[in-house]
C-alpha cells in the first residue's frame, strides 16, 4: 500500500511532467485512412455492413468500364470473383501491384469527364484497403499470369507470387475478406451494375463543352508534360488539323499542358467552343425499356450547366425511369437510383404523403411523382451523364440539379404503370405501346439524332415491339392515325420527313427538283456535275442522304419515286442515256417481287433504244441479302395470280427457291435504320470512282476559270486603254498553267482529304494560285 501511495505523493509535480493535451499533435498522410475499417467507411462513404459490397461494386464498375461482358460470383472455398473479357491489364506484376497501392495518388485520368462509372480514382485503393484492414486476400489473373498481391501498412502492395497460367483474355480478380468485414449480400451492388450493362452506350471522346474553366485548367495541369495539342486532339470534334488550329488560335504553340495558366486555359476553352459543336444528349445512349419488362418506362433528355463564371460546363444527360405497381399488401414505395448504370451508394429512399411520392437523400427532399395514396410502386431511375456532382469521397451524388427532369421521367413512368392490367379485363392499346416506345425508337432509327429518318422506319421498328407486348400486328393505317394525333398535340417529330411522290437531287448544287413529266421534258443536265444516278424505288431516304452529303461524296444524282418506277423516272433515264456525258444508273429497291422487276424494267427501257453510254447496275436489296442481314421478313398470303419476278432471280442456281419465296415474303428497305442503310449503300458504291472528266474538259474548265479571274483583276485598270483583248490573251498565255496529268493528280489528292468535294474545287484553287503577268 505504501509503494502505491508513493507514486502520488506529489501529484502537482507528476502532472507537470505530462504534456498538455493541446501539445499532442499527430501528423499522418491522407492515404493512411485506407488502413483501417473506420477510415474505409469515411473514404468509401458507406456503413460497415456495406463495405464488402462497395469493394465488389468498385471492381465490377472498373470491369464494366473496360468493356465486354462481366461476370461476378462466389468462390468455392470462400471469397468472390469479378471477371471480364476485355483487353486485360497491361504492365509488369509490380506495375499492377502499384495500381492496388493505397498510398498512390488519385488517378488523373478520372478528370477526363465521360459517362462512365468511375469518379474519383479511389476505387482500387478502397479494394486494397479492405484486404489490408480485414486480413483478406487478393489475386489478379490477366494476360496468362496469376499474380498474388498483399497490401502493406506502408501503403505499398507486395507481389507475393506471379506464375504463368492459362488466362489469355480479360481480367479475373479473386478477393476475400477477413472477419472484420460483414459479407451479407456482398455481391448485390455488383450484380445490379452488371444487370444494367445493356442498351446503347456513348462511344465518343470527352468534350470540351463538359468543363468550366477551373475544371479544364485542372485537366491540363494533371496532364503534366503532355503537349497541349495532343490533349486537345483527344477531345470530341478536335481531331486532325482542328487541334492545331485551336492551339494556334489560343497562341499556345508547342506549350505543355502543365505550363498553361488559368487565363490561357480560359482562352483555349473558348477557342474550342467556337470551333466545335456540343455533344447531343442523344449520343449518350440509353439502357432502354427492355431492362424491366412490364414496367412503365419513360426517358428524358436535357442539358444542365455547371461552373463558376463563363464559359460554364454544358452537361448533357439522359434520365430513364421504370415503374411497376406493387402488390396490394405492400405498404411503401421503393426507389433505386443508378448513375451511369451503377447503383448509387448514398442513402436514398421513397416515402408517401397521401398522393405524393417523395424522394429523400442524395440532395433530394422533393416530390417526384403523384399517384393514388393506397397504390405503391417499385421505381428505378438511371441518369447517364459525363458529369455528376458528388458530395463526399464515397461518391454520393447530388441529384438536385437534375430534379425537374427526374420528376418528369418518374411521373411519366408511374402514370404508365397505373394502366389497367389483364386482371381487370383490359389491356394496353397499340397506341399506348407505340407512345411508350416512340422516343426510344426515334433515337434508334436516327442514330441518336445524327441522321434524318422517315415515318415508315418508325413503323418497322415499332411493329416487333407491339407484336411482343400485345400479340397483334401494327398496321400502317393505325400507325398513321397514332402519329397524326401525336403530332397534332406535340408538333412534328424532329428529324422526320415526308417527300413528294418523286424528285431528283443534283450534287454540288444543293438543287432538288420535283420529278414529273413536264420536268423531264424541260430538263437540262448540268455539265459534269455527276457520273452516277442512284434510283431508289420509294421516297424516304433522300433527305438523310442529302444531309450527310452522301451524293457529293459519290458524285451521284439521287432519284426517288413512290412505289414502282414511274414513267417520268424511266423517261429521265432514257434522256440521260442520250447525253454526251457517260452515266451509270444504280437501282435500289425492296426485296420483293415488284422490286426485282424495277431493275429489269430499266434494263429493257434502255435496250429498246440501242447502244448508248449508260449502264444499269442492280444494288438490291435482294431477298437472300436481307436474310443474311437479319432484317425483318414480312409474310403475305399467296395471291390468285403469281407475282412476276425478274429473270435474274429465276436464273439463280437454286431450283426456283427464291422465286417461290417472293410469292409470300418480302423485306422492305425501311427495315434498316438510317445509319445502317447509309453504311450498306456506301459498301455497294465502294468500287465506283468519283467523277474526273476527260482531259479536254479539265483543261477547258481551267481555261475558263483562269480567264474569268484575269478579266476580273485587270478590267478596271485597262478599260480606258486600247488593246484590252490582246492584253487578256497575253496574260493567259503567260500563266504557266499545269497540264492535265498534274490536274488529275491534284484532284485525286483533294478527294483523299475531302471526299465530298467537287473536282472543280481543285481547279479553282489552282487558278487562285496562278501568277498573273502584270498583276499585284
């Protein structure tokens, strides 16, 4: 007892020897938070029970962003695996170990904004930290190697072993956790992300429109010693010579990214925005209504602005919502939110207040839909966007900037989910199904808004959807009535078009002429404007071809008419055949009996008048070709009379198989989307050269343009002088004009860099560079 008391005989002196609490300061690096379970909860932004699920979601998200198919599951002896069939992980085992080191800095490429699942570059640090903190294990299999890794407390990761194994494709990560991490439902988030990996996705580059000045400056700074031009060339719309033009406009020359100042970054960002177009939200793609069959579905496109000062970041987005009415005894509504197809880990839930469905969490505390108070719903929302503001290291999103569009999408989906079901004796109508899927179909046939399209393409895309959901066939009259009512209420569908019964379009002249008998009688072919004519048996595709400058790229006149080739079309072909300039006629038609005879009719009409400088080429669509392409086949009852079929079909070595097939089957050109039709047509025309006229025409054009320029330049100064014509002739003779061979070579060079150009452009450029005797 005496010995114990002696320790406290002078308590004041003992306290004086202890450091004051205010003097106790401990320094540690930020990465050390990844070494403990408590620190991982802070950096991951989730509770202890969700840490294992977060780790597996991070691995799944990385695999999904790498492309290909991803599978997740449990290992036979405990633990989990995430496997993809992508390109694999490059680098030595030590370099791969570095990726899983908790002390490494954030991955700077995450600053490059894209509609992918990553955000901070913290994912693999959370993975390594979870293994370290719980005493788990980590194996990486990629490129025929099995690498066992061990995260260390000093922040590094040790390569325990690296052995050869048979694993040539993709990456497989095997991971287990110690007792410190609960693992109930650990694969739930990863499986949800894999489930949402469907539909169409953005395949383009990051866009400068997606950054404000501070974030663009951060992107430049993080790019280090990389040349500014190299970085700019990897942004949307800035490839090739455009990057050099932009850098020159910003006066940055050969500058390195790390040397760019804030004012220079602002000037560079403005230079890009002046020379590029923003990315349409339709290019971002969509998961689609098929993700949750039987749910009400709606999608909304938009753009939201973020940033400090001008220019602000213009962020496109697509919000999709699915809603399903729950069973009567369910007493609450469920809300699940995804960002770029992966579930958010922040807490967000739905609550009911009479008719209002409210969302709480991730920046929301708002009503997002209304419904009868006793009806509850399973609601799912996905936001696809290249930038989502986050509020923590755990990537909790701030959804508030997207609130208005979330309300619109969820409201529409919930309304559709309330439709009567078969249990009440009523079913959705064809109109209901058409309107539910109309926007998604428009996005598909238009290539995300990039191409024009016609109404029959919408019909062909909607037919299988109606057939699958209702078991009935969507007919043209009903479809027309539905679209007419829709446009009467909301205005014409953007990007859709109707053509007159027939027309022709001259390339390089932006000239469309209605095709008719009087027009053919008065028609005068423009000199050396085209050497090909594509005849399309129906209206509908010409506008898309015009907008994409397809006719200019192929020096091709477009001719279309409704149904079987009209008399006016055939008369015009005959007139073109009699012209001095050669021309090839290409025939495009449906894969049906009547379509095959269109080509034959053109052949016979031209043969009847003897030899001429014309050739008829049948491009199809042929029935055997349509089958190989997987296009929708339509069936019609066999008629009382046999349908005439062209000789080239009957002459095929197939015992008349296709002759019989065409009696009851057909495939329309409209079964193709506009992008696919243009790709198909480009393939057909690949072997046919652009127009280069004969040498005498080239030299005559050169002479004509040269004379026009010379006359313009010297007219004012010699009008008062005698000998005007002599001076013009002398100047022309002294220009040193190139010969025809040089012109041909120059024109081919022009076509190589600008295939949509007319051959005359090169001659115009040559004339512009001529040195005129006596000129300035």
